[in-house]
C-alpha cells in the first residue's frame, strides 16, 4: 500500500487555475474606502504592480506561471501527498485519509506559493521594497524568503501578541533580511493612532495591514504584499489542488470530502478551487472550511461589504466579516485571527458550494498531537483545525460503517510553535468563549453601502 504519492519535477503545474472563470454570478465590485465607489485598476497602482492587479480581476480560466517562478517552485514542488495509514489505523476507520503536505517549503507552509510570484512581479515592475503584515509570522517569513531570492527589501509589521509568542519566527525573517516591527507601532500614523486609543492592545492583522498599506502608499519605491484573502493570492495557491488531483489519479482515488483550515482562505482556496470546478460540473463532493470558534468569520459573520483593515485604508470588498475592528482572542493559531475572508471563498460559501465549521482550539491541539504521534509530522496550530475536522469525518465514517475518501491540507509544520504545544501539553491552554458581544459591536460599524 502506497504511503507517499509523488509527482515528477516536470509534472509541476504550468498554469494557475482561476475559479472566477467558472462562477455563474460575477464577483461583487471592489469599492474605494473613501468614496464607496467601485475602484478601477488605476486606484490600486500605488500599492500593487499592474500584473497582479490584472490577475485580481481576471476571469481567464488558466493563467501561465512564469518560468522563473516555476524554477523556484521546483525547489520543493510538487509537494508530497500522503495516505495517512497510521492515523486511519489508530482511528479504526474504514475511511481513506490523504493529506497534502505544504510544510516542505523553506518557510514551512503553503505561503511561499504566493510570496514567490508576488516578489517576482514586483521585481519586474522595478519595485525595491515590499511592506507587509504578519500574524503568526508565516507570511512575513515567506515574503522575506521570496524577496531574498529576488533581491528586494522587506519590512514586516508583526501583530504584537505573535511577536511575543513566536520569537523564532522573527529571527527567521531577520535571517532572510527583513526588518520586523511589532504592530501597532510608532512608524505610521495609523499605528500611532491605535496606540493612543489602546496602549495595551494585542494588535491584530487588521491593524498591521493598515500600517503596511500606509507605508507602501507613502513610498514610491515600495509596494504592499498581502499573504491571503485577495483573488491573486488564492489563484497562486491553486498549485496545491492541481497537484493533488494528479496525485490521487496515480492511486485511482477521488475525495468525497476536501478540508482546509480557513483564516483569510488562501490554503483552503488552493486545495479546494480545482475541485470546485469538478463540483460545478456535477461531481458529488463536499468542500469544508474550518475556522476557530473564537474567530468564526464564515459561520457567524455577516456577508457584507467591509474594509480589510482597522484604519479603513484598504478597498472595501464583499465578504464574510466579523467587522473590521474586531480583535479576536489571542489563540495560538495566529494565522486564523483575521476578521474577514477571501471574497471568492465567501461567495462560494454564500452559494452553498463550500461548507464551514468552527472548532475550539483544545480539540484541535488534541487532534494535532494524535496526528504527530501517528504520522510523525508536527502540524502548525492553524493546520490542526483541518486535522481535527478530518478525524471527525473519519470517526463518522466508522460509526456509519461507510467507506469514504477524505483529503485535507496540512498547510504547514509547527516547528516554531513549540510554546503553543508546551502550553497544551502542560494543560494550560484554554478555550475562549465565542465573543458574541464584541462581534455584534464590531458588526454594527460596517460601512453603509447601498
Ligand atoms: C497563514 C496560515 C494559514 C491561514 O491562512 P489562509 O490564508 O487561510 O490559508 C493556515 N495555515 C498555515 C500553516 C499558515 O501559515
């Protein structure tokens, strides 16, 4: 029985798949944060290169991956697909469980799949420096890595609570040449304002995005790079699902359910979008997004127009949101602490194509430990949400006495998350209640779009 399912180097995808080409209804317009009028490509050129703006609004189905990007992808792609025989045995399940492992990238997660092309297109546009935000540090590391391949400078605004929780992530970014600043900071007007309002704030992705966007917009040689949410980021991540489909063909299998954890939605999009195409074309398949119950964007948020950041600097998109100034509890899956979700993932959820579930963090850590003790790989706390959902599906299959094929994304490893595992194994990890009042208060402040 095959455990590790590999493609050859030359089987790396040559195109990204753009799900917008296969949607019935057109995506909602992107609105200007000041005027609330639809924005055109020109409005975004102060922070993004035109090539990425074009991808953001493209409805072309296949978009070519530049050769230089393919060459760097080939350092770790195609990534392995594993059959989880040992986990299946431990669960005594008749289900077949597969996972696509994105922790093999130098930064340890799926995020370089988009960082590499973003650095490439900015380099081609003559940009010298990229400013960005990072939560748990995965995106900051991935962009620092990508920029070091292309000789670009990196400034990372790192959410303050993660800056404290993940010191080695900061070291890793610095090792790849980045400057790392805890956010909110005194560097930007947005940061100074937020510090004046709440000096002890844990920070949030929304705040850090405000700082990075302001930095980029106020320097002509500097652009902004976002690690999730945007259409072009989801597009770049589709190499994951495209490879997984080919790998499953090698073992003549096809999933009944495909699972990904969801923060902004990029790794979920990357694995599921190529299957969305099959589903739209009539395949019976379930696609499941898993989020923390303390930041339940898809399951408890509103489907509405909202800002991507706290200071209302970013364009307004229609998405599931908990409100742009919602500050989620300081859970250890820092990469899932975002108030919004990708517009494409949101639309697909709204149309009933992608389902969503919310899980508490201790149940996810329990699943992660079981996974580490059977499969050996230590998962990122974010990925543990997908693992827990996959385990629950496998247990259901056992109880119902039904065969089923489960595929999930192991979006990254947890080698820099040992303090989280220490807290869990020491019995010190708590579950946060669903912050209902904070969410209601923040949803009351959504922009009034007619
Ligand atoms: C950032 C991150 C996530 C969450 O981001 P998405 O855009 O929702 O994928 C999930 N897993 C890992 C390992 C991450 O680094």
